């Protein structure tokens, strides 16, 4: 059942202020957990024991069966395909071409995807389709790489791919099992729904989600096969940030400059999950109201406060660390600003 | 100076829940005031004495000088132009053509607008421009009607239109004076910034903003000239809802079915202002985080709870009163739901 209406007794702290002129115009609340592989909470804000839907930020964990079934090795997948399996890509030609080629390698095609079609989130790519009066295909769906990864495990094991997005399909059972093990979550009993791309979305507490990301970052306590899979997935994200995200995206820019330390994945409704291999930490963050603009300011501020960036890297990431608001004519009229929750 | 970081001591109440599957995924907080022309608060939620930027929701008040300078009569403006002066239109051909013709009537053109150019918010209109490789002009700016109204007063009084968006230009001084009088706000001392279209944005408390809208709804206490101007503006909005907003917009649909009772205007960052002539009430509503999806659910729920709609009208407005969330493939995966703040 949906949770009770009134959550006013326990408001999340303000994480990001939207400033216009001399006044705070809007405010974004949220919560985050920074946790090590053993589950120890290093930093936190808000109620980290409350379940959230991790949405696409969980994709690195959902990619584990692609390695653990042997599918990646059977089909000779490289780091590019593994990065795409973790991607919320922007539907640029490079994404579409590589996903399409991968589908061909496993004997399947765009018609086997069950994610639905939407215009690329990359504006020039969307405008190119519109100019050519071409409707978007399922390949343009930001989740098409993840779905191809799912299909790849079915192909590897000779399973009927049809209905692979349903919770009781062997493909999805493997995914849910891996996520449940990594986050210590009882996936059968947790609150659930359906994600934007059709697969089940299972609620996980911020603390448990962060621990799952920490286990990928510091896989020393995991069984051999999972340890290897975790490392290969995170390394692929760092090697091909553009394939995980899209041109100009925060995740791309962060991994371009600090990919050896930070593996970062956004999700819908204001979520970010991060693995920090050098620190052995995981992060999960959720903006209460679901705003992406706030989740970006919050996660990059948190990474900065955790000492993830050098001075040069901070310069390179300046547009994300100190984002401005410009009006239609291009005049700077405001800014997005991290709130006191980050004063540590 | 920007307000202090920590607003956690006084969180706004939750107004709208975003439900996915069996769980509330995201929450939107906010505040609203329902006030009569004398300033008496009829309904409220949250801190209504805190200033907000009303953004485009204040346009009906900003249109007063267009009548009071005599510009509307001098140029023979009809209800269509008055509706466009209050509009955040969607940049559809009908909006662009009528604004362009109006500019021609006052001897000015698109180049005199200082609002900047952006793609139409109406998707088919934006796609038509993209397909034709045509950049948007300032006529497509959702504020082009309001700006033409501003220019019209300068033309009427023989003022140099250049710089009409600046606070010290005679055009803007008249606008700020009218808004200050109607809302009882000291515009020179209130927190201020610059709006998306370049004009000053002045902070006004929700209660004062609602009272300004109530004075338009029940102008019996206003001087003759302002009373007549208020009535003409509100009547024009009701007569031409499509010109105030755009195809499929909530404001259009509400005024189509209940235009004799409800004059409604959205603004950026989650604001709505409403005049209710039959009840003699005004409403101002602001979502704390600025989300438009939440402001729509909140304002239509509030209007419904205030008894503004008949049973038939409720049926017609069903998509706005009980909005669903569909995923990319078109499957219903969630809904937007008013929270307990509306249980009255």
C-alpha cells in the first residue's frame, strides 16, 4: 500500500537552494548515505533507512548477471558493451550503432527490445530525427544497452527472450537475485513497481543501496566470480564514460577527469549511485521531489566534500560545481547552491 | 542577501505525492493562500507570509497599465490582445501571428522585443521549426504577448521603447507601481531578481499575492479606472483561454469548462495565481521545489475542494484531477496524488 500521506513529521533536510537575484526561490530536500562495504555509515543526511526506488542508478548492479552467466565471455563483449549495459545513454549515433551491432552479434534485433521508443535525450540527435521525419526506435531508448545486456544472458542460456522484462522471467530473476544479494534486500517483500523501461523497480533503503555500491567498489569480501564481475563492470564505466551517459552529461565529465576514483550513475526522480574504488565506499542519494537539477548539484558537492577531486579537476568540473541559471536572453539571473547539509 | 541555508525548522507541508507501484516515490511540498479582497484568509497551507517570486503567474496584474494608460483603447485592442498580454503562450502559429500583427499595429516589430528567443513549448510547433531548420524568434517566446503589451504602452505615450525591461524605464515603473498597489507590497524594498524574460521579478508574500488576485476578482473597492481594467483583463482571459496558455494546457482546459468562475495563470518554478470572480477570492500557490507537475495537481485539487467545478466539469477535467504516470511503452505505472493538506 502507498505510504501514509503525511510525511511532515520527518522532513528531509534541504540539500540544494535555487537562488534568483537576492532570494532563495526554490528548495530541494533529500537524503544520502556514504557507506563502506561492511555497511558502516561514513556520512549521511536525512532518513537513510527509508526505501527509495533506485531507478537507473542501479544499473551497474543489474549488469552483474551479464558477466556471471558467462554471456559476456561467450559473445566476446568488450568494455564498450559492458559500459552500455550500465548506461542511461542519450541516444546519440554512437550509442545506437553499438547497441544495434551488439544485438546483431547475439542473433537478435531492435524488435526484441521491450523498453519502448522515445526521442534521444541528446538534443542534436533528437533534432536530426525530427528533421528527417524519422520516429525514434527502441534503440534510442536510454535503457537499450541495459536491455540488450538482459537479452544477451537469455541468448547465452538458450532462453526464450520474450517477456524478459517481467519479474518471473529467468532473466529478471537473475537480476533481482544479484541486486538482492548485493544490497541485502529481500526483493520479494520490498515495495515494488514498474520502471520507465518496463522492468520491475524494487525499493531499497539508501543505506543498503550505498552498501551495494560499496561492495562493487571494494569487492574483497565477495565470491570470486562476483568480485571479478564487479571490477569488470566498474572498469568498463570508467573506460567509456560517454557510453554510460551522453555528451555533456555530469557522469561523463566526472568520469573523464576522475574515472580512476569515481564510478557514477544517475537515475530518474533525483537519484545517484556511486562507487569509489580507492576509498572502498558507496554512495546513494535521492532528492525528495525527484528533481535532476538538484541531484546533480548534491552529488558533485558530496564527491567534492569527500575529497574526490584535485584542484585541477575542480576547475574542469566548475560548471557542475557552481552551476548558474541564465535567462532566455543569456543573462545570468541565478545559481544552484548546495545547502548546509554539506558543511562538513 | 540570500536567505539563510537552513529552512528545516519550518518545512512546507507535502502537497503532492508521486506514487509508483505500491510506494510514494517522490514528494512535493508547498504553500498556498486563498484570500478575499479585504485580505481575509479563507484557506491556507504552509507559510503564506513568506515572500515568493510569482513569475509569470502575475501577468494579469502586470497587464493593468495596458488599459490604464489608454493604450488598449488608442490601438483598438480586443480581448485577444488582452489575453495575449496575460499569456505564457506555447508559441503556436496562432500566438505568433497575433503577436506579430499587434506589433505591426503599434509600428514596431520582433526586433523591439527584449525577451529573447526560445523554441515553442508546444511540441508540434517546435518540431515544425526544427524540420524547417528555422531558428525560433522572439515571437515564439512564451512572454512575447506580455512584452508587446509593455511596448504598446510606450508607443501610446511616445516613449523610447528601448530598455523597457529595466526597472527604471517608464514602462516598467508603471507595471511595478500597479503590482505594488494591488498586492500592498513595497516594491522598492522587496527581494528582487530578474525573470526568465528579462524583466524584474519582485518577491511578494503568498497572502499578498492572493489578495491582489482577489482584488481583480472583486474589484468593488478599487478606483473606477482600475476596476474597469481588472474586469476587462479577467474577461479577456476567460474569452480566449487558448491565447493565455496553449493547446492541452491545464489553464486552457480549466477556463474552457469553468471560465465564468475561474481565471487561472501558471508561473515558472511551481507557481499558480487564480482569480475567482463569483466567489470574490484570489489564490496564490507555490511548490517549494519549483515543480510544475506538482503545482498543477495542487491547484486543480484546491479549486475542486473550493467547489469550483460541477460534476460534469470534474469529468472533463479528469486527466488533470487524477493524473497517471505512464512509462515509455505506454503502461500505467503510477499516479500523482494530492496529499492530506487538501483534506478539508
